């Protein structure tokens, strides 16, 4: 969940019904709370969590209070899980007062949530009744926390989506000024795109709403398949102009296309395993106005890091052994490839495979700079794609000295199935059904890159 646009003067900010509806949406308040006031916004931020030693529930962090006492001023100096733990223990009236006094603390918690591993520990040590109450009262907060199990995040985010839409419709029906009406309708358009993206596609796999941020241009992450149990998980990271309102439906369709292709190859190869793919618009993608800088790539770097760490934390909580973890791939396009390489170069994540298409490059000098198991980095670009030849962001993965394995995106006859595959024209069609690009990407994502075609040699012989 992104940081609210205005955090300082909460009283003034809640003065109009239209603004109040937006604030309630940002905080993910329950739809049963009406009218929206400072008191109700604050009360919805948390509910008491029964986490006392007397109940026999271990606390996530044991030791002396690092700042002493339990006053609101003391709590305001906390952050991360420590802050979450204290907020759920406050009485409704104390939470009301806390948000009145320290709205910037809530904003900071939302903008920079705790590490996924810490959240997973905190969640597991919080009684089920308290977790359910928290999710009911603050679905937008619970849905944004990496490390919370995906089923609970999906339920919370769907609730948040419905409540936010309902609040916007209520404000429009009540009547607002022209500027506010335009803003509300733009936000509603974005939320309707999220709703449409959650409709089950041709694979029949259920789609889950992993993340929903309704601030600004919005962010959304949708999983196709079950992230909690799939043996193969692929994150699809987009580049410029891929926004929630305009492109989430198509981007989720791309993820589903790959899921179907991966499932078909697993069956064809006699291999077992379930697949989940992730349509990840977890950062603000650039436009022509801000494409030249790396600021948004760094935002994408950290957001993608959080998502991968969230997957690791959730799966570790249920794994019987380290080998139970999924085979994780990142497929990154255009500016998204820069963000992905920054994450794998600079942050604490490791994946099993990295696929880069239409990449403008990154500061990484070679695959040795990236935390990808066995240097399993793949790269491709269409001959008519101008972006990879720009070299705008540093080293180019297509260069031989980068060390990535090149795969083909040109038209060919599949050497195994005999299917005629299409080529890629330009910068944006790498995920189009029936292309060589989709075929090769799917094989890499299930650990069978040895069967991918290249421009210089056909795929290796079919082998189980």
C-alpha cells in the first residue's frame, strides 16, 4: 500500500466527504464504518490482538522495551513489526488518539512495511481471532504485508477493492466538484481494471490479488495459480507504459499465456509440478517523461525484492525441508529488466532463472554480478527492437562478454512439436501467444532451457 498523498493535517484532510472517502480507501477501512471521521479512520487502523503470555502465545520479539513504557509517544518511536504489534494492542480510543497525533508514522509504516520474514513470524505468533479481526478492520494494510499467507492477502485485498469502489460510488452519487470527480473516476477506472483482471482465464486457474495500492497511479500484483504450493513460480516484470488502469488486464493475460505453455511442456516432458505465474505491476513504470532516469528502477528494485522475499518467507513457513521451495524465475521486459537486475545485483534475493527481453541494460557488468543460481541468465531481442541497442543504462545483456545465454525470438518450426511459431516485431510482443519467445521463455521457467532454440542452432533433441 502506498503512502497517502497528504499526511500532516489530518483534520483538514477529512473535512470533505470526497477526501474522506479516499482516505478511508487508502487505509482500507471496513465498509461498515460510516460516516468517515478522524475517529473512525483511526479506530479502523487496528484492533486488539490477544498476544499475552498468559494465553500461551509466544511473542515475536522478546526482551526489554527498547524505548521504555507504553505511551503513545513511545509507540510513535517504533517502526516495523514492533509498531504493528503495539498498534494491534491499543484500545480503539488510544488508536484514535495515536493517528490524530502521529499520522506520519502510519504513512511511513505503509510506505516502508516490515521485512517479509519478520512479518511472517509476527503473523504466526498472532492468534487467529486477532488476525481475522485485523484483516476485517484493515484489509488494505493486511493485504499489503509481504509475509502474510497469500490466501489471507487475497481475501483482504478483494475486500479492500470492493470497499474502495463502494466508497467512490457513494461520493460520486453524493456529488463532488469537477476536479474531484475526475480524480475519483480515474481511480474507479483503475479499480475496474483490477476487477476485470481477476476473472478466471482459459487455464481455469484461480487468480489472486496479491497486492493493491490505490494511491497515485496505483500498483497491483495478480497471481495466476497457487503461489503457496506451486513448484514453479514466474514473476513477469513490465517496462514503460505498463500501468494498472491501462495494461493490467493484458499483463495478467501474458502471465496466463505462459502458465498454459509451462503446463503443456511439463505434461509433454512427463514432468510433474504445478505452475503459478505473477502479473507484477508492483512499481510505477516510466513514461516518456521519466524514462531516462533510474529513480523508478530503484523503486522497482526494492518492490520486486519485497515480493520475492515474501514468497520465500511464506514458503519457508510451510516447508518440510529446504528442497520444498519452488523454482523461481523472473521474466523482465524493457525498463523492468533494469529494475530486476538492480534487485539481483544489490539486494538480498536469489532466483533460479532470469529472462531479459528488450533490455536497455543495467549497471551490472556480467551475470557474475547477479544472484541467479548457476548464472542461469537468458537474453533475447527482436532485430527490429531499438531499445536494446540504446545502451542507456549501462552494460547490455546481449553483449557476449556479459555472459548471458541468448535464445531465439524469430519464427521457426518447433523441433519437438512441429508447431509453426511466430517471430517478434518491435519492442512489445515478446509475450504474444504462439511465438518462439513464449515457447522458449516457458521452457526456461521450468528449468528446461536446454530445449530452448537459439538463432544459431536448433533446440537439443527431446529428452525426458
